[in-house]
C-alpha cells in the first residue's frame, strides 16, 4: 500500500487462472508460487525466506553504478509519454553527461566482487559446491542476479563489447550464472 492507503501496483504481475489470484511484486509472486505449487522446484527453499528477502536490498547498491549508461537506453526505447513520465519522476536528470562507460563498467565489476564473495562464503559454510548461492540449489537470489545481467544484455545488446566484457566479470561467475539459468529464461 502507498502511504495514503491506496494500492501500490508494481510489475511484474501475474494472474493464476487456476486459483483466480492476481499478484504483483516479484517477491510476493515467488512466495505465492511456492505456497500454491509446493511440488514444483521452490524459488525460496525451506528456511531461507528471510535470507532471500534481504538479498534484493543488499544486491541493489552493488549494481546501481551502471544506471547512467542504461537510463538513456531505456528512455530512448519508450514512447514519448512514457519517456516524459520517467524523466519527470526519476532522480536521474536526462541530458546530463554520461560518465565514461569504461570507468562505470570497471567500478561495477569491482563492486560485484562483494557479491561474488557472498556466493563463495555460502558455498564454503554450507559445503554445497555449485554455481548458485546455495550450491546446486537454485534460489531467489540467483534469479535476482541473473535478471539484472539479462536486463543489461538486452539493453546493451548481446554482441556488444560491453556485454562481452560483463559476462566475464568476476572470473566469469555472472556469465556462467546466466548460462546455468538458461532453462528458466522463457515460458514453457
């Protein structure tokens, strides 16, 4: 809910025709799907909901550095009224000079070593080796990271030098994560 008590709608949103439910907000959708379809692979493995819920807020600061590069691309792909709305309701000022892309890319890669460390520490402490935060078990956190990289790949283009550089970041960790989650990157 918004502070004034009106509903706060977000994207993504789903409608489940088997239950008639409408759900918005990524995390709320994950909670709903796990509760409604417990025989499917869980997005929030048992006992990890608190960890998974806090992942977004911990991860977001590590990737915000690329916003000056992607913001103009996002705006340029919108229709005029949507672009005007985003510009009017976003703290990023359109028209400001974009800092050197190479500097922003290098800084973001450096920031992501922290996230790489989270993955390494989780594997070490649990003894579960594998490409995901929880070793061989895919979880919400992996989808959050992968979604961010897929967003960048889509905006920048899969054949650009920027994307080719990014998929090798942090010893290839993120390119491998995107590859390992490939089977989830579509509607089946």
